[in-house]
């Protein structure tokens, strides 16, 4: 479906309620909406929904939008898929592009309910917005509930925004997955880039709750932001919970430059037997007039379970701050073993932090471990810190807290 309307009046474009239920069989469900328009003000809405039951079904649900207007642009899109059956492939894709003189709003969501073994699921959202003088607001969410073994799941979000103020994902959860099955291969990726004259706010999140064994999980958050006259706020978070045999990699990368920079980052993991956990945070902040504030936190907690187990946990934080006139860094790694006396844990925690400031540099850097009695293993902790300023405050510590 294509619509093109020109003129000085408000333009309203609607492509909605394209529903193709496939109750059984081997035929693919292929749905696509394409919108392109220009006008004074622009509204674009698109919706795909499909429900399938059967085997060897390929479900493709795609929405593509392009909008240009001297006034405002409002874009929203939803793909909804429910699939039951083994050996299927589900592809969900949303692409949005907007250019406007005024405000731009972009909202996109892929939602899936899957039941079946050996099913491939791909959820993708890409959006870009360029406003000459207005506010850009972008919200994206990939959401899936998946029940089945040996799944291959990809969730991907990419955002790019330019405007007087840019807000990225203030009202959405990002990538969200509830996986009930064994031997899943799962990837969540969220990247965002923003340039705002007055303000940039970024909230990027990945969440996984996996209740099956032997899954391989990767979570990535990458964000960059620049503001000319106002502050930059950046939040990046990965959260994952898994059962026995989970291999988990989590990373957060944040880079910001403005008169004021505020960065928060967190990796959270809950694991059981025979897990391999890697958590990494890297922060870079530059303040041209005022302050840089950086928070980083890695947490890995072993939950109660029974049986012989050997798990490996590695946590790392690296941060660099250039503050004019001040900069602060608060970094911590935390590990807790389970209360299972048959468990063995090999862990490493490291922090590297650097500040270059004119007036004040403050650093609070901590590695902390709660070690339950009866658990054996090895632990390595390291902190490296450097600061340059007229007044410097440094607090750092490695802690091992044994429980009886």
C-alpha cells in the first residue's frame, strides 16, 4: 500500500488492521505495509497481525514508513504474531524514517507469542528522525513470550535522532523476552545515537527471563549522545535470569558529550549451576562547562540449587571522564555465591577509572563478594584509578565477605 499526498493542509495517512490468520498448513504468511507521504503535518499508522498453527510456516511481518513535512510527523507501527508449531521461522521488521521542521514522534512495537521447538524468531526495529527545530521522541519495544526448545531468537533495536531535544525510549521497555525452554540461542541488541541542541535523554534496556537449561545469551547496549547547550542523560541496562548451564555475555557502552553529562549503567544476572557469566561496562563522558557523573554496577547472584556445580564469573568496568570543572565516578562489581555447599566458583572483578577535571575529581570504586560457607573456588579483584584536579577524593576497596 502506498499513499502520497502533498499540500499545505494537515495530512493523515492510515494503514490499519491488516489481519491474515493462517489456521493450518504449510503456506507462508507474508504481510507488508509501505507508507510514504509529505505534507504540512503528517500522521502515519500501520498494523500487521497474524496467527498460525501448523508446521513449516514462514511468517513475515514488515512495516516501512517514510515521512517528510515542514510541520510535525507522528508515526506508529505494530506487528503482532502468534505462532504454534515446530520448525518455523518468524520475521518481524519495522523501519521508520522521518524528516520535519517541527516535532517528530515515533512509536514501534513487535510482539510475539511462540510455542514450538526449533523455531527461529527475529524482531527488528530501526528508526531515524531529523527535526530542524522541534522535539524528537522515539519509543521502541520488542516483546516475546516463547515456549519451546532449541530456539534461535534475535531482538534488535536501532535509533537515530536529531532535534532541539531528543528523547529515546522514555516510555518503552526495549527488548523483552520470556523464554521457557532448553538450549536456546538468544541475542538482544539495542543501539542509539542522538544529537540535541538543548537536551538528550536515552533509556536503553534489555531483559531476559530464561527458565530452561543450557541457553546461550548475549545482551548489548550501545549509546552515544551529543548536546550543544544542555545536558545529556544516558541509562543503559541489561538484566538476565537463567537456569543450569547458562552462558551469558552482557555489555554496556555509553559515550556522551555536553555541558553536563549523566551516565548510569547496570548489568544484572541471576544464575544456577554450571554457568559462565561475563559482564562489561565502558563509559566515556566529556563536559564542556559543568559536570560529568558516571555510575556503573555489575551484579551476579547465584540462586539456590542442588548438585555439583562449577561456575565462572568475570566482571569489568572501565570509565573515562573529562569534567569542566568537576567529575565523579561511582563504580562497583558485586558477586554472591549460592548456599549450595557443592558449588565451586571461579571469579574475577576489575575496575579501571580515569578522571581529568579542573576543580574536583571524586572516585568511589568497589569490588565486593558475598561468599557462602562451604563453597570453594578462587577470586581475583583489582582496581586501577587515576585523577587529575585541584581537589581529589578517592575511595576504593576490595571486599570478601564470608558467611558462616
